[in-house]
């Protein structure tokens, strides 16, 4: 029998479980259309960016969205609700499992694949993007929050506008 | 005239003045095909890219003119060549990667025919056959089997190409005024690509062009702009045409609006809405004038956007009558300081697929296509705001720029010319 060098680390399981629950709560809030709850998943100073993988591979940080504070996320949420014109739609995020890549003094580095489907008022569904969440998660007052969330998408030629946060 | 005649109806513009655009031009397959031939592959300068995208010898970047794929390549002598991305042998796509370095030759992966960076055929395997059998005929003339080579001109780092031998030189095609405003942004400083965005928008390509020639909508649809004074119809403004009326530039100065509370009857959903983070809408002056928004449309396929410090080319790639791709190349300058680099990234939130401003546009264009696609024959768009003419002016409540577009369009397509 193979010898088990390191006993299974209960903490790692717990961390993965908690981060996956955070991801689910996050995407369900978006899929439920509760955009006003979206900024609450982030720390006050944070980075939220939706960036094409193609740009990143060239070292370009240009994103479809790029916000550097919770205040900017609040602005985006408010503007989407009150100062934007778009056809109604719903999103459906389908997540893979989350891998915990590192846990250190900066927080938890986590990676999760995501397929985001979008459905129009007429009921037509399209795949908006295939993407990966690259996250830095920290704990504050007993709750997990995103300090960084990068949505890195493969779908270079997006089939539609990105109205909602992803 | 010899305009496209998709059916017995003949010239759909016959007898119409500048204020009507038959909806058929946005959905008819035959008209679309004629547009590709007469406009995109005809005597026009099409946007190809920025020279800084291919800095080193052998660098290439793949792009489109109309539906035809092209490669922009940096040659040995430092110049730029543009060739069609289609092998002269059996028509296979030569380069599959979006960009890369081809070395000294372009080689088709299928049968390894090789071409110079200018598109001349240089070699193919088994040219003399095998053991005296097979191979090419002795009189096979390699000089007649190069890649389709386009005429290329660059203007301060921006590359344009044309399929047509008769297209006048680019400065002549643009005219003095258009060159003047083009070189306001492309002022000779070395360019730097900030990043790309690409999106499919399900509307006819012309609607994209028209949208940027329609200041009337910008002061109504874009509540975000109106709220923050980034664009208001009562701002100090000016617009100009070239002689052919297909190219235009439109500029406004922020801070010159008359009264913060006067929205000209526009229904503003939340007039009290303010940003908690104002940095997004704080531009830095960079072109030595007070213009805060300049939009130049160059017939037929590119828009140069300078909104605050977010600079971009928007390249239109038609995908059938009912769809197009919009490719945004956000750029800055090599000597941008770190603050400016941050500003360009941050202000990009205004533009692109999720842009505070442009997502409204993409949506409205799709509403247009959905609405007009089922319109009965003879139905037409109405463009009567601010007269019937297309002359330079300073009032943004106008449809003159769109009327100008259709003057050029009718002319190049061979439809009946419209006199205002």
C-alpha cells in the first residue's frame, strides 16, 4: 500500500468548501438579478475586471469592465439599473469545482471555470462566454469576500454586449 | 445607372431625396453582396491596423476587409505589406494565428507553398516531381501565382489598404479637413496598443456607421453621458464633412452646456444619480484644445474615437446583411506616463462591449435591425432633422451626417444620386 506522507488536511477541504459556497452565493445573486447585492461580495479596496485572455497573454490589462473599489462597483450597479438602455435578459452561470492554488498572508488564491449562458426575453439562449475566475479571497468579520476577481474569458469575439456583472 | 437590381423593382432609391433610406438596404442579400464588391473591395481605403502592432520584420496580424481575410505584415525594408490570407494554390487560409512572426516567408500549412512577405511565390515542394515523374509543367509561371497584394498607405502610424487600382491617394480621398482632424489624434507620437475588444452585433454594418454620425441619439439614449455632462446636445460643438460626404468628424466641448437642469425634453430616468467615484469621468487634457469628445468616421469601415482619454479605432467587419463584428483597438502613446496609462484603462469602462456608453448603442442597433427586418417593401427611414442637406454645422440636433453618408453610398453603389 502506498504510504500517505501527509494526512489529508481538513483545513484545505474546509477552505475549498467555503470558497465554493462564496462562488455559488455570488453567481446566484447575479443570476437572480440582484445586482444591488453584487458590490457586497467585495472588499472596499478591490479589483474587479473582465479581461479577454488574448489581451492578458500580450500583457495588456484592458478589460471589458475594470473597477478598483467597491464604490466603483456600486456606480456600475446603479448605472445599470438607472442609466442604461438594454433588452431584458437573464444569466445562468455554470461553475466548475474550485481549485485552491495558494493560501498565504494575502488570502486564498482560487481558480474556477465558468460558462455563462444568456437568455433573451424571447427565450433564446446563447453562450455568452467560456471563462475562468481568478480570485483572491480574504476573510473579514468571519465572512469571505473577494479582494480580487478577474473574469478571464476565452470567447474573444463576444456574441453580445456585457450588460450585467459576471 | 448600373446599381444593383435585386428584383424587378430596380433602383430602390429612385425618386427618393436625401431624407429617405429604404429599409431594404439593411437586409437585402443582393445589395449586401454588391456593397462588398463596390465599397469594401472597391475604390475605398479600408482600415487595416496600427503599424505598432507589427513592430519587427516578419510580424503579422490577421484582420478583415469586408469579408475577406488579410494579413498586415512588417517587411524587411521596414515597410508594411497587406496580402490576402489565402493561398494562391488551393485557396487555403495561410495563417491561422491572430498574430505572430512569419520569419522570412509565409508558408501555407497544406502543401507548403511559400511566399515572400510581399506575397510573391518563391517555392513549392516537388516542383520537379519525383524521379523524373510528376511535378509542375515547365512553363508554370511562378510570378503569376502570388498572393493577392493590396495597395497600402500609412498615415501617422495607421495602416489603410485598398483592393482597387483606381482609389485616389489617401490624403486626397480624405481631403484636407479630414486629414487635419485625423492627425489631431494621430499626431505623429509613437502609438501603443492598450488592448482589444471584439463583439458581434446583430445589425447591418451601415447602422454602426450611422450611429456615430447621429449626435441626436447621443444626447438622448446615453443617459450616462447626459447625467455626467460628458455629452449634451447643448454643448459647444462642430461637425465637418469631406467633399464626398462619406467622412465626417464631430467634436464637442464638455462644460459648455447652458443649464445643468435642461435636458431638452429627454426623459432622464434618475437625474439625481451621481457617481461615488468621480475619477472615471475626470479627463486630462492632451491634444492642446478644449475638445473633450471627437468622433471621426471614415468611409466605409472605421471610426476613430477620442472620448476624454479613451482613444480607440472601431473597425467594422460586415458579417452578412444582418450582422457585423466591431473590433475595438484601444490605443495610447508610447510616452504616456503611468497616470495616463491608468486613466486609459479606467476610462475604457465607458466604451466597448460593456461600456457605460456603447452598450446602449449595440442594443439600439439590434433593436433597429429587429424592427426594420420585417418592414414592408417601400418602407424607409426618415431623416428630416435639420433640413435635407449635408453641410458642416454646429448644432447637434441634426441628421445631416447620416444624409451625407447616403449621398456617398448612393454614388459609389450606382444608385440614383440624391440632390438635396
